[in-house]
C-alpha cells in the first residue's frame, strides 16, 4: 500500500514512536555497532510487504539504510542520520531521512527532566510519497511524559498529532520497557488512534506491539487494525540481530 501523504513517514519517520533513546554512556572511546532487521508485514487486503533495515551506531551518531517492497510492486529505498545531544537537563534527538520517490523528512525530539521527564517533538516532511513504517503522523507534534523512577523500567505516555494537514489524526502510545537481566528486556506498546483517512472517513482503533530482547537478538510482533489510518489490518513480524 502506497501512502500519499495524509499519514506520514517511517520509523525513520523520526518521531518518538518507540521512546526517545537513552543518553549516551560517558567515558571511553565509542565503538561501532550494527543492527540488521528484516520484517514482514501481513496486510488484510493481500498486499503483503517485506522490509530490510541496517542501522549503525557510533557514539551519539546513528545512521541507517533500508529497503521496502510490497506485493503490488511499490518499492522504496531510504537512508537516514540521527544525532543524539545530551544537555544534562535535556536530551535531544535530531533526525533527517531521504528516500526514493523524492521524499525528505526531519524531526527534533527531546526528553526534558531527570528520572521523570517531559517528551516533546516536532516533525516535517516534503509530503512526497513514502510508505510509513512507524504508522504515526510525521508532519506532527509530539507531547508526553515518562519516568525511569522504577528500577530497570522505563514508562512513557505520549501523543503524536497531525498539525499540518487538517486530518485530526492522532496516535497515543503507552509504552513500558522492563529489563529482567543483563541481556533480556521486554517492551509493550499499547496505542490508540483516531482521525480521518485520505477519503475523509473517521477512523478509530487500538493496536499493540510486543518486543522481546535477548541480546544480541530481538523479536517483535505488532498488530494494527487500521494501519496508516486505512481500512486494512496489519500484523508485523520482525527479527533483529545486533553485531
């Protein structure tokens, strides 16, 4: 399914759909680490899709390349860069992404505070064709709160809201991350969306994503009853290898 902007770009979409990144650890020389993630999207209209993403982390710098293709033949290559900036009282994530079909997007997101923090973000694109792999509006603002006050746990509640196209699209996320051991982590993301699709019809529904990390692997399964505010149900299966 190709999205022609009313609902916007990808995980690279660049807003906080998975919680802002943790501050970079201080001291020592940074090392280069990679994460390879193949994913399969099962869509209820039969237009299933596959995606492959390679991410590289080096200290406060993150880069990625990816490729998406669906059953009907729509395909898109992408590349992006992300910079993490720690300002003590605030942690910023600045991102930019380009993709084939002329797409360009960027965002700025921040955590403000200590163990309990505010989440704010702003994103813009050039409204060119892009398949949205994070399923939130990207020409949008993000507002929310989060906390690390519970040991080995991060909780966040935030809303991503279209502030450009007049669709009324908004997606609220409640995310809990819990580390059980040095190499194990469990994440659950409950979401609720409402707004109008490209045809002007009202859409409303809830989704869920579950991720289990057992380093260096993680697996993710997600379900969205109105993927990208369409009439289609989506089930996502992803497997990641860090190296």
